[in-house]
C-alpha cells in the first residue's frame, strides 16, 4: 500500500452535473490530501437549475458497496450525505465495522429547493446515524426541521445546535450560509459553542457547498486534525473554492474545487501563435 495515505469513504448520491454529491466529495477529498472512495446511494438527473429525477439504489446493493470498501481498504473517516429512504441508512454496517470519524451532512433539500429525502428517512437518520456521528452539519432549514424551532438570529442558532447536539449526543456544525446577515458557522461540541467567522462571498454559485464542506471536514479528521481545526481548515477551503468565482450553468453553479491546483498536469494547453 501507500503507507501513510489516509482514506475517506463517502456514502452519498451522484450528481450528474458534477458539482454536488459524490462528485463534489471526491474532488474535495483529492484536494484535501486523502484517497476518496464512494458508496452510491442514488443516481440523480440534476443540473444547476434543479433535480429532474432520482433513482435510489437498492438497500442490499448499497450494503454490498460498503462491505466491499471496508473489507479491503478501511476508511479513516466516513462522510454521509443524501440517504433518500430509510433502507439506505447504514447505521448497522457502520457499527459493525466500528467506523471512525463519521461526518453526517443531513441532506434534506437541495440548494435549488428540491426535496431529496422521504419523511421516514429523516427519523431513521437521526435515530441511527446521528449517535454514531462525530459531527453533523445541518444548514439552517435542516436545523429548523431537526430541532423543531424557527431560526432567525444567532441566539436561535445557538439554541438549535445545542438542542440537536444534546438530543443525539453528537457535535453539530450549524451553517449560517442561509441566513441573511453573514456566513458565520456555529460549532456545538462537548457542551460548548464556538463561532467560526466566515466571509460572505458575493456569488450565487453555491451548488454543492454542503457536500464540499462536510467532505473537507472528514478529510481533515482522517488526517488527524482536531474537530475544531478540521472545521477551520474546511471553511478556508470552501471560501477559496467560492471566491474563485467559477461560473457554469444557468442556475446556482458549482464551486471551483480545484482553485488551488496548479501542478504540471493541471496546466491548460497553450496554442502555438
């Protein structure tokens, strides 16, 4: 093997347009210095404007994918995204393998507003996966759903994060990007809250930001950084990817995962004059 290379498994849906889901996860992982692997929960037909189709994978086949990975290359961290239905919540397999550094991004609604998960899956997600998670990373609409409270300001964010963290025994990174005032995120861990300042970047191209952030955090945890340091590094990475102001698609476009890639193989072709 490669000796010290760290490995991360993403269990998530595929995004045909390449900006979110496992495509975002794998791009983020390679840029954050880990070897990425994937177990696909669903195929989506989607682009920057919206999701036009979802084909969920059979639960037994998802289990086979996860077994195949763990039996051969044990992941140092696991990122879990879109789960669609309750038979795709793999808590039992993750407990069986004693998976470490689990980051759950509770994907319920896409950036473009499409519902991505069945109601019974939300209950299974919180009951089975949250207690196994080192960190869950809801955005504001998701945190409202999970905590049953309205979130209008920083104080509401603190109350909601604490509610979720105490209810399920996990750390919570409540992302402030959906709130009007700023892009500050709140980490609730070990009974304490800490704010992470973010610079709001003036761009509508935010497709896949949640997938990207959670994958970056899982990558940093796999490399041995503390939770706090992993969050800090991942926010910096996402800010850079947003700041690159890539503009693809007619809707909410993707971020530039490779904004800091400038090796020999990434060079553009230069046409002779």
